[in-house]
């Protein structure tokens, strides 16, 4: 992997010194790595730390600040269950529990076969459809028992 | 200078100071938890808020610049209320474990809670309960006590240049940790312990040994390297329990490295000598002082009678005080009547002094520890000063942060190479060629100082000697690309100010006098003075002992170490060794051992039964650092007092006192009754030593391959220092032993594969002088065909393999590596 620092940060590069430039590319690098590998593997971060000459602790510290970066492999299907106020009232915890039991994973965990990752999230902004969950980009609203069964089937389907 | 008014007091401050700095400099305290003068303003804790006249809002003093004419209030009812709230919020999560926390009594948070806290908090939430991370050696991380001021993280990465820990995560669950929650592996400088305002980072060796208020704190000088840092030592019930750095004190201004902070427990090693020993047959038997002194007096007198005083020699110690060494000097010269005396400086610092004198015509060459600051270019030649002299190394890092351009020439990655703008990756032991190559470019391109070189002797011969070092040839010799050599030469020549720095000690074998000569030539060529070449003396009192008479006088027929221990001529019959272990520490230990075996009588006074002491006829137990008073002179020629803080171990006695008593037993009076007598005499001795200044000269040197690497011994054995140890003294420290406890042989991955040597397997290392067994570690940092090993560990006996050149340099030796089990 070679980082084209100037290209990534554009015009700004002219006002930054070398160290600042390197620091500035960290997030882009994380995003690139995660796009390719689905998560941030330790060995990639170690390489990045060497390449940019930023201590490993600093790289890791920056990455852990953002919720969007992951340090363990993620499933092919990312299931996000909204646990915002409206969904909570409408039984989000039942949805969550059902999925936990079905796939034998906890919140934020991934199944062993990397089929799915289960996550609880805050409000996803469509309270009218509560309780809501998403599978990758697709939204499932007003989840009831039949919809939940369908959802589980969808997740299992490869 | 600007003028401000704080709490009605008119003060002056430097332009660019923050309000907090200006205020603290004028002894006005403003509460703060996240500020440290070594670090950039952070503005994290907000406790330093102050009221500034004309400003509607409160300002954080740590991150607001002081402006001329400012009127500031730091203690008002409003501020008190705000600070109370901040403390209240911090104490919502901070567990109140003060009764079992080592920090209690010297905890900033505790102090501020005492001052501002309210007995009842308005907020109730769970306190942090995470377990302490006790996996690493020496340092314990207890994140539940952390208030996330980030001082430890910042001192580690911004000041120490290490970056071993980070603030991991976000919000409430944030913890200070190494990446991926791994075990803390760092330099173990322990600077984070000193800056932590709570008990989140604590010392493991000190843990639960004393409440801070029971400690009697006293300052003394560190016994390890030549920087001579001030240690603030915590003593309880006659035992030194810890060392810490305190800002505003000593040359280190509060900075310490791991050796000084954790290593001083070597004085409590179980292996300390407690009684005099006399060898009867093959065995040592314990003896009384009277018996041992009488035995030595009688034997020495007999030898002097039979062979004359010149048959007796002495070796002094850069670890002992000036007074100890001067007493030895007086003993050997006045009582014995011999002039054979020297110390291990002969293999290190003495060479530096001699070269500097020859090149610059001046006599004394103390370093300036502040010298890196403000230099346009700093050029570190094959030396990792952040390992040999860690606090001087910090100054170099500080200079780079302030804009100095650091160029390092080194064969392996070091802290300095990591922080340098340019890293010339040269082959070990080729710094002479590199420097000559650089000077070739400078002279060819007419970039040198033509006005000053005319006044320097031997310029023409020197100029001619550089002819052969064309960039191409130099590239071939050193492995540094020709373009890089040219670039470095041009940069050095164009710079307005420069510093060339090296280390030279007994415990490394990649460079000797020649490298220093070449560096001195470069300085002379560029028209700079001796102050542009900074080579610090190696140990705590190398500089002082060298100037306390530990060398043969130039006008007397005295012999030095080389003649005493290495010459085949056998004029020597008896030797008196104080605080030195030649068998382990000096090059070619086989030769040294043979020589010692051939002597009639050996006296060793030491704190441990060293390999040399084991060969002695009589061993005197000496008091160690901390058990005796005296002075150390650091590398910058500052005399600093070393205090007697605790009682001597067993029957041990100060070195100078042993010599005084021995002199009395031999019927001579050294003229010493007490320590002050020596100090008085030493002062006039120093006055007399001041020699007239000479002339500047170029000292022609050539690159010479250290030792033929042939098919029998195809690997280059490179000996370098490691951060956690200093000589062999530190290897007796229980704490430092926890970090690195054995001499590991590092070899290249490909070499290891070729020889089928696995990581952590035992190997036999042989040179034409002997063989030793070591554990091998496979590493990518090591160049092909080279093996690295530290010299510090006595049992490893690295010097069995080394060789001493006629010039007195320990050079890279050719070695062979085999499986330990294989028969050869």
C-alpha cells in the first residue's frame, strides 16, 4: 500500500507540514482498509503506523475514537436493530433478543461463520416505522412476529 | 518582557508565555491537572480558569497567552465555585481508593479535592471499576483512577518520542493503554509515573512499600551515565525505596530515564560483598578488616621491595567518586611510589579528550547538554545518544521539535533515526569513511571555511588524504548512496549552525579514536570551534575520575591499562583494582585473564564479587553509591554532591576510607583524615592540571576494515548499548532485570534461515579469541552478515570474543555462529 498523501488531502497539503499531512491521512487510510477488508486488521494498522511514522498507540487511539471502525472481522450481513426511544417502546428489545438467540451472538458480535454481525444502534430516523431494523442497506419497519421470521430467513440466505 | 498584574501583584513574563506559565514562574499557584511545562498546552482539565479584566468569560490559564497589561484574578468566589464543580465531576467516576493508593499524600487530585471538594456530590453514578493492568514490568496502569488528562500519553509521544500508550476509545470508557490492549512494552523511563496527577500510573517496585508521607526525600546524583541527573530519592527506615525526577532540579530538570529511576536497587542486591575476603588456597575465607589490610600491606611491601614500586599498578573507576579516585591516585603515587594508574576511560573518554586536545588545542572538553537547541543541523554519527545518554538524547529530540534538522548515520533503527529528517543507513564501523566522504565533497566543492583552515596545522596533508574518498568510493565502503553523501555534505556546509555528536565508550565497538578524529576534522573544516563537537563522557564520574589523576602523568614513566594488562612484557607483579571488572568489561578478556593469572598479587575492592574479584588474593567490600558521600563530575564538568543516604551494606567501607586505612597500615599517612581533606587537596590538584593551550590541527585518518572477516569467522560482531542497562552494574538491579535480563544475540532473518537457527535457540559464538554461548533472537533490524549483542551482562562474557587494536580501540570482531549442541 502506498499512500499518496498530497492527493488525498488536496489543496490543504500546501499549508501543512509533513507530520500534519501524515496525521491528516489517517482516517482516509482507515476507510480504505476497511473498504477492502471489512474491518481494520492489526497487521494493516502496524504497516500503516510504520508507513506514516506515527506510533501504533496513536494510530489505534485515533481509530478507536470513531465508532465506524471495527477491529474484528464483520459479517457479510450487518444487522442493525434500532433501540431508539420509539423502537424501544414498540418492543425493540424483543427483536434484539430473538436475533441474539437465533444466531447465538451478543450485541456487536459476529457469528463464527462471518454470516452476520448484530448491532444495536441509536435512532435511525424513521420512528413512524418502529420497531425498525436494517440488513445492510435494506430497511425493515413495523417488525412483528411474521416479519421477524422472514428477516431471520433473509439473514440466513447467502 | 511583558508586564502583567496577577492578584494585585505586578509581575513580568516572557513574551509567548501562557498565563499559567507566567504565574507559576512568579510563584503564584493556579490549580491545574493537565499542564506540564515540557508539553504543549492541552486545556483538558479546565481547573486553571482565571478571570481576566475586560473579558466576559473565564479563560483557561494554561492555553491563553499572557498579554502585556493583563489584569488577572486567580482566586475569586466565582472561580472557587467553578473549580468545585469540576472536581465534583471528576470525583463522580474516580474511585476514592486513597487508603490503598500509593499516590495518596502526593496526589494532585487528592490535594485539589481537599482544597475545593465538597463533602457531598450532587451527582451519583457508578464509579469506574476496571482492574489494574499489572502485566508489564515496572509500570502498573490502573485506568479506573484515570481522569483522562492525557499527560502520560503526551509525555510519552511528544517528549520522549516513544508513543507507547494512547487514549483508547471515546467518552466514559476511554482508557490509557498500549495499542490493541497489549502488554505495555516501552522504554520504561517512567516519566508517565511522575506526570500522572492521580494514582492511575504507579511504579510496581515501589508498590505498597511506604505511604508517601513517611518518605524522607533527599536529592542525590544518579550513578549511571555521564549526564549526572538529580534523583529525588524516597527513603524510609534506612532504605531507598524509589527515585523520581523533580522539575527545577539538576541538569535534568525533572527528566529521568529508566536506569536512574528503577536501576538504583542494585545496591540492595543479595550478592553485595559484606566482609573482606582473603584467598587461602583456591577458596576465599572471610577475614576481619585488620587481617585483610595487614595481609595486603605485607604483600605489597614485599613486592615493592623485591621488584620496585613500578611493579605495582592500579585501576580506578568511573563509578567511584572523585574523592575515591583521588585517594587511589595518592595511594599508588605516594604510598606505593608507582605511576601506573588508569581507568576504563582509556577505552572510551580518554580517547575523546586526547583527540580533542590534538584537534582543537584546548584542554578540557566538557559537553554542553543544551547544545542541541537552536542548531540548524544536528548530525549524530553512529551513536544512539538517546540510549547512552538518555537525557541528552531528549535535548536532541527537543531540538528537532523546535525545527532543527536531525541527520543520523546508523546501521539500525534507533530512536534518533526515527526522529531524524535523514537517516544514512551505513554499514557498521564505517563512520570514518562516511565522514571522509562528506569532507571530500565539501573540499571538492569549495564549501569549507577558507579563512579559518589556513590557521590549522596539516591542512595540505589532510586535503590530500581525502582525495580517494569520492562519493562513489565512499558509497561502496559505507553502503550509503553517493547522492545522500553529497546531499548531507552540502547541507552541513550550508547550515548556519551545526552540532556533530557521537558517543564513545567501552561498551561499543563500532568506532574508536579514528571516528572522533574524522568528526573533529569536519568541525575544523567548517570553521567551527570545539563546541560544535559534543561527545559526552560515558559514566557518572568518567569525566571526574579522569581529572582526578587516573592516568599516567605525561612527564613520568607510568604505564596505562594497555601496557599493564595487554603487553607481553611482564613488568607488573601486583595490581590494585578499585570498582572495575576488567575480566568482563575490557576487550579480549582471554588476554586480560591470562595477564591477571600471571601476577603475584591482586587486590580488588568492589561492591560485588566480580569475575575479576574472584581472581584476587584479597577482596575488600566497598560501600556503594548511596552509602557514601563524595562528588561526581558529570560530562559537562559540573561537580555534584553525592550523598550518603543509607547505612553501608555489611562491613563495607567507602573506597577512599579503605585506601586511607591501607596507607596507615603500610606506615604512610595520605594526609587524609576526612573527606573534606581530599576535596581540599583535589581542588589544588585541579588548579595545577591546567595546561597551556595548543594549536588546532587536522588529524589525517583513513577507513580501515576493523578486522578481516574470513570464511572461518564470517559474521561481524557489533557491540552496542541497550537502553535499560549501563555497564554491568545495572544488571544487578532487580527492577531492570525484569525488563531485560539476558544478553541476546540478534541476527538477521535470512542468516538465521541459512544456518537453520530458530528464534530463542542457543547458539555458540566463536572468534579467534574464544567462544561463548548465547540465546539467539531473530530480527529484521539487523543487517545481513552482522550480529548485535549488548556488552552489559557479566555472565555472557562478550569480551571473550573481542579484540583490542594497537591504538587501544575495541573493534568489530569476526565471529562464527553455530548451534549450541553441534560438535565442531
